[in-house]
C-alpha cells in the first residue's frame, strides 16, 4: 500500500502562529489533495488547522494509541494513497543561540511510519547562527533514527539573507533548502479560548488566510512540488489487520457537533467507521436532533461554552437526557462531563446547576494547552466499556476537573502515571449504558472496549 507521507516538524516560538499552519493553508490553496495529522497532543494546532483548512485533523500520539499496531492502524485508516499525508508537529523551541533540545515525538512518528522529516526553522538571526542551530537539530534527529530530508526557513528578513543562509547551511548539513517564509508573515497566536468561540475564531483565522494570499503571490518563494516528491519516496505500508473491523455493522452513531468540540481530532469518528458504524454529525444548534440512533458520542471540548444550549435550550436538554435514560450507549469524553454533575463552576467562579446525573461537582478553567498529562486508566470493577483490569489511555486537560470527595460519585477507573508508576486519581462514571470521563480518552487504545460499549444496546 503506497501512502505518500512526511512529517513537517517546526520550531515553535512563544506567542506566534505555528508556521506549519501557513504551509498547510498554502498547499490547500494550491489544490493539492491533502490529509492532515497532528503529531502528539496539541489542541491548539488541531483546532486552528481545522479552522484554516476546513479539513479534519487526525491526532497521532504513540502513547495514547497504546501500541504501535494501533498507531499504524489509525494512520492507515485516516490516510489516503491519493493524497499528500502530512503529519504536523513541534520540533521544540530554542533556549538561546547555542542550545536547541529537539522534541523526540516527531522523530518517533517519522521512524514508526518510515517516512522522511522536513523541518522548519526560524532564521531571523544571522546565517551563521541559524545554520549552526540547524546542524545541531539535524544531528539530534539523526541520532533518533529518523531521516531529515529538507528544511524550510521561517521569518527570513530578505532574499539576500536567504542566499547567505542557503550557502552556509549547505556546508553543514545534507538537506534540501526548499525556500523561506518572510519575516513579515509572522503573526501573533490567538489563545485557545478565542479559537473555541465561533465568531472570534473566524477573525483569528483571517491573518493566516491573508498571509496565504501573500505567499501565493511570491513566485518560487518555496518549492512546494518537492514536498510531494519527498513524500512519494516512502516505503510501502504493510496493511494492519484488525479482527474488529466491520463487527459493529448496522449500528448508527451520532457525534455531537459544536465549534468547541473540535479539539480531539476525528479519531473517534474514524474508529466508529472502522467498526462498520454509520456515523451522523449532530449539530447542537440544529432543530433536527435525531432520535433514531443506537449510540451517542460527545467529543472533548470546554463544555461550559455549550452549557447554555445543552442545558437551557428548549428541547435540547430533553433530547440529550432521553438518551441517557433509554439505555442507549452514550459516551461523554472529556470537557462536557463536568456539566453532568450536581453543579459546575465557570472560570469566573460563578456556580450553576448541572444535570444531576452523577454525584459530583464540575469545575472549568480558561482553555489552554498547558500541562497536558498523559495517563492510563484502569477499570477497577468493570463497566460498560472495560472489563476489570482493562486499560485505556488518554490525557487530562488542565482546564477541566471533577470534584468527587470520598469518591461519592463512584468512579470506576483508577488513573495511572505510567512514567512514575503511581496512581494519581480517579475518573470514569458509569450509569446504565452511559459512561462519562473528565479525561480525553483515545478509543484507539482499546478497540475492543469501544466495540463492547457500542454493543451495550443489544444486551
């Protein structure tokens, strides 16, 4: 199976829009068939990339997928042999002119998928400094067992500086220099909260779209066609078989849709389709809320942004709670879970009544991508998804939490920090066929568990 693919690993700069988003936007405008992936957990990148390109983004996180087999299976399900499959990720931030510690994640993804890596490096310092940093980065990537093939420079001051840089870099590293993005196209990064608000999100995307138009007008600024050529040099993918493929054929799954729910990527939708389900997007603002579904999935996002519609809009609250009382399979993944308790508090500390479906209190903070903590959840007593001792992986979003003193709400999962090998808390609340968690779980880490949850309606 030939799948053109590459990892685009960029240097990040605090407060600035990831330059890979601009590259993705330009490639989209040029008419290339594309599939986008995010290397690791990065809610900001996933939401911004979806906003700018209007295409789904799949999150590829080796830890969250549980095994390399699941990781490759997810990639093959999302990728297309007829498209340029680009995995975007951060290669790190430089500390000073002499120090750059490379993030190992893009290299791990490139090594696992056996694909080349194209790096993007800021170049608004001298050519000597930038080329020295590039050599350092190249050596670290090579030491990880990944293959760096080319470089695109960001924030270059002028064409003359790029000529000097191209010459100096050529002396140090065997990389193709594909061109540069001018310093004038470096834009400020909007906060995650702004990207989750529909009206503000459109305004936040405008600078990238304007920069895209400018870069398209600069003839031969970047050799975009070479990216396609590099991606086609990959080895063939060995298809991964899965015994659960198509086993849930005939099931109808609704995925609740809302702008702030686009932080986890389209992984869950891909899994439901892999299992053979028919998937329906259910816009929260729609007047047509389907009742002919076998299962309902609520994606992760800052739930307080949809609280007024979900809890207060006429007909919507009744429709939502009817699923939970009808013994249909319902999974609330992450940020909406705090709304299901007795009460919830907003970032401004004001407290409101919740759905009272579980005996806990929810708490919301301002959405941010800080302090993402990967965890493994272990079922302590068995539930609608996991048998006792079964595991599923995901991460704890820093801006949502559930207050459950003394485990009064009866959490069914124990959270484990796999690095420190210690228990760090509880999550997972099960009532009937409804399962809610304040984690953002990766269903691909336990495909059998996801299948078991879907089949609850038949028991």
